[in-house]
C-alpha cells in the first residue's frame, strides 16, 4: 500500500481545484467550480496574443471599470507584448436593485485623455449590458480613434442591450459566478478560479444577485 496516500490529511480535490483553497470557508460556499485556474490562464494568453497582433503599432489604452476586472486586467496585460497604457474608471449603480432599473454614475473618471487614442475596454463579465452601454456612450463622446470591448465572461442569454464584443474569453450560462475578481457582497474576489455560488451561501446574505458592480 502507498503509505503517503493513506496518511495524507488532504482530501481529494476536484480537478483543477487550487490546493490552497481546499477546505477554506470561501471554497465551501461554491456549488461547483466552473473554470479552473489553468483553463483561465490559457484562454487569457490567447486573448493577449490576439490583442498584441491586432493592436501592433496602435499604442492602445486599456480601460477597466473597477473593481471586478482587476485580476483579469493584471493577468491580461502581462500576456500583451506591445506598448500599452492602462487606466480605470469607477461607477456606481443606483435605483432599485433589479437588473433593469439601475442608473449608472461615474465616481472615478479616466486620468488619460483618450481623444484620438485606440481604446480597448476590458470587462470582467457582461450580464444585461446595462452598465457597459452607458460606459461606452460616455467613452465614445470623447472621440477615441477606435473603441472595442474585451470581456472575460459573457452571459448573452440575459442581454438587454445589443453590444458589439470584439474579444470574449468564455461564454457562460446564466449563473451567478464568483472568484477571479468577481464578488458577491464584496467576498470571493480572491479565489483564483471561477465558481458558482451555492443557493445556501446566497440566502445567508440575502442580497439579490446581479444588483452590484
Ligand atoms: P450588467 O450591467 O448587467 O451587464 O452587469 C455587469 C456587472 O454586474 C459586472 O461588471 C459585474 O460587476 C456584475 N455581475 C454580473 N454578473 C455577475 C456574476 O455572475 N457574478 C458577479 N458579478 C456579476
Ligand atoms: Mg460586483
């Protein structure tokens, strides 16, 4: 018998499940792991290669909306091999906490002037598209040379507004996901993989999903 297997205190892990988070309270709140760390990183490297080829000699500005994209942006820019700039905006959504009635307001604007610059908007997840529609209108009004969207996750089944997305990492079903920057009530952003929050974990906090940025 293999002694190290018998004595191991570590429970068997789901494939790709980060050992670091085995048995953690955060990971216990997930009903399933949707995308593992290696799968995420491999796809991001593909996006980075494509962006590097498409924007060669364009000196683009990558713009992200805080805070959900911070991990994706950090990993994506390290797979891009051409000169780029990076900037961030912050928004707040007001109004009733449903998917259709929020009002979007900027709470942090860009520091870089994007007039005549090639802008690539980097998003974590597109759900209804409401926030992004407002943001794109605002960015377009500043007359960039070009404006395109790169999203890591797309949930097109519940899209309320038509959006032209140039780069998509993963197309997902309409499930509330957390991890890799995405939160529920500000938790779970630090998980290095993406999982589905269990109904139990959602009901413990009683926040409607899809109401936050
Ligand atoms: P939209 O305006 O409905 O497209 O919402 C987009 C924003 O809602 C994203 O930038 C996220 O901050 C948040 N969001 C949408 N779906 C999820 C999810 O499944 N998990 C965590 N946050 C989400
Ligand atoms: Mg959020």
